[in-house]
C-alpha cells in the first residue's frame, strides 16, 4: 500500500539522484556543504518539506538554476502539491538553457503520470466505497504501476471482502515471483 503512494517512480528518483550527483561535485568547503550536497541528503532522507525550503532559498539567489526548478517540482509532487509543481514546470519552460529544455519534458511527464495515478486511485477508492470488488479489480488493472503493486492491491481487495483463502493464495504467488 505504501508503494502506491510513492511518487514519482523509481526512474525519476534515479534521474534526480544522477542530476544532483552530476552538478554537485565536491563541496567547495569542508565545513559548509553545497546546496546540491544538502539537497541530495534531504532527498535521500525523504525530507521533502525541508528540501522545498532549501531549494526555494537557493532559487531566491539563483533564479535561473534549472536543476533547482526541476528538483523543486519533484519535491512538490512528492508532497502531493500538484499545483506548485505545475508552477515550477511553467517556470522551467520559460528558461532557455539546454538543461531547462531537457528537464521540462521530464517534469511534464511526471505531472501527467501523477494525474493519471491520482485519477486511478480516486476510481479505486470509489469502487471500494461501493463494495464493488469487480470494479476495484478493474481499476487496479488500469493503474500504471508495477505488477507487484497491482498484486498487493488485489490481495488487499480480497482481504477487504473477506476472501481470506484467495488472499493467502495471492500472497503465496506473489512471494514465489
């Protein structure tokens, strides 16, 4: 269930880690870590609220830092602040450097994926609320998430509806795969 709420996907997390790693380099001072070193540490600790604050402070002094705009957009998505992420996408699209041009479609794709997942989750909640197991299973099948997450959601639906033997069988198959 926790995996369903993790967003963006691992691929975007890897992209962000690579992006931060490429630009971070060695710190300029042994006592004061660079912005990107600190951002990388906050991202790794999943402290997205602190990451937003740090990145906003950084952008106040360096408003043209494309990587920071991208980082802020991703952090807002992690905090489920879709509208604020859209603001960063809009700002990133106005910058004209090569990094901005490569990051703009990536952040746009993350926003689209976020919207699709939010719609699918809303549909799943609606089906569960109506005790419609078949509708819930259909909503799960339509989700753009890895198959193991779909299998876990199917187990949840089975347990929710008191189908414990089916849930046990589903868990057994999940563990062998």
